[in-house]
C-alpha cells in the first residue's frame, strides 16, 4: 500500500508587541511605542520583525499586543500585504509567559511550532537567523524548547547570558544554565572563556510543549489563560481575552516561568547582527554615521559637532561645538544626555512621574 507523507506544519511566527519601549522616550511613548516607529529603516520595527518570518516555511503571524495598538498593528501589517491569523489583544500587561500562552492556546494544531519574537529587535543577517531556525527544528519536533543565543562580541552587562552545554544536534546545545545580567568582570570572564551567548529572548517550540512545561511549573497561569481564551470575544482576526481571567495570572517572563526550570531546553548559538535597540546609545551604535560620526534625523544643523545622535520630528535643532551627546526632540519634549547614559532615561521617566 502506498504511504502518504504528511507535510510538516508551518512555523507560526508569534510577535510580542506589548512593550512600551520607555528607554527611547520621548519618541517612544505608551500610545506610540518603539515597535511602531521607523528607527533603523524605512519600515517600522514591527514590520521588520514580521518581514523576517514570511515565506514558504512560515504561516501567517499571530500578534500579541496591547488593545490600544490594535489599529496600528493592522495598518502596519496591511501595508506589507500581511494579515495576522490572530491579533490577540491583552487587556493588561502580564509579561511574556502569559502572552505566549495565549498564542499557544490559539493554535488549533497544538503540534505547530511557534517562533516567538519580540517586535522591537534588529536582526541584520536574516539568512543566518533562518539557518539557526532550520538547525533547531529537528529538536523542536521532538518537544524541546529552543532559545536562540546571540554570539557575543563585547562584555555586555545589559544582557543575560546562557552557558552552552553539550552539543545535542548540529549547531544546537543543551542549556547548561542561565546567567543573570552580570557585572563587567564576570562578563569579561565569560567572553574570554567562550561557550557563553547572550540571551536574545527569541524562542522556537511546539505549542503543546510550551503549554506542558508551563502547566508543570506555573499551573495557575495556564488555568487563567485557558479561561481567558475560553471567554474571549472575537472580531475578525482580533481576539479579546476575558479581562478578569487574564488579570488573575501572575506577571512573569518566559525565562523565569519556563526556560530556567524545564528539563529539555536547548540553545542555538547564532551570529546574526542582533540588537534589542534598548537605548538611544544602542541606536547610535547600529545606525549609519556621517563623516563626523553623528547620527542625524530631522531638521538638524550641526557645526563642529561629532559623535552625537540627534533626532527631531518637528523642532529645528542647532548644535555647535559639542560631542558625545544624545539629543531627541519629539513634540513638545526634548531629551538631552551624554552618550553612555541611555539606560538612565528610565530613571528620568520615574522622576517625572513623581
């Protein structure tokens, strides 16, 4: 009797678009977060993310976003000729573990592999990313949870690290342990020792494997998300989970809820020009510079000025004889700080709230 081959299920991109991007204030705001902005190219960060997971191997994406951004998400994807198979609108912020659970529960085929990507990262070498996905897929089909480790090029203290264990498939290692954001001396030691990668927050696993691991370690969260999806209202691709059930879940990242606790967790190291664009300093580092090492967007006049990032969406900015500054003018707000202090924008916003 002739045997019929069953086609492997398509990879479902799951785009997490709930972040606020506060460290890129004043351009990134709750009503217009950084993933909705064109910061590194003509396309917005969301569009770049969606664009790197389209083609024959990929299904239409699932986007998990804040309810207030629904129309923006739909418009930006439509501009690319894309329609999400589901746009799940979180009624509140509960971090990444519940958000991914919503996407997994939305799958009719629970064996579908989910490629979980934050919506606000830069990946310069997309073919390298696709090669890493292909290397991880055999383990994913067996039920492993795979994270993509970014090959480090500096002793970065702003990222968590992953220590690679034994190679269990070509280009894929068992995770030996996760390392919290380290002090500089520890980061330097890990870089010198090798076998450590940055934790980039991008994952690949079957929907059922994720839900099984979450059920083992955070059963109340799975129960809350199951109730939230059971009570969801729907309008076309939009899915609005039940707010009360959703709010009952604890706020926890996928790293703490699952990846650091599950038994079968693997890492696929990859050098793909990754950056999480977590500050204006990071944007300066990855952007095209002029002859004076400035990154300038908008109506800006800069004389005898070097090593600065200057962006303005309305006001004219004039600078003379300065260096190593970040100047961002958006609407009625102007941010000025020395380069290297980009992470302090979050502190500034906290002070403004007080």
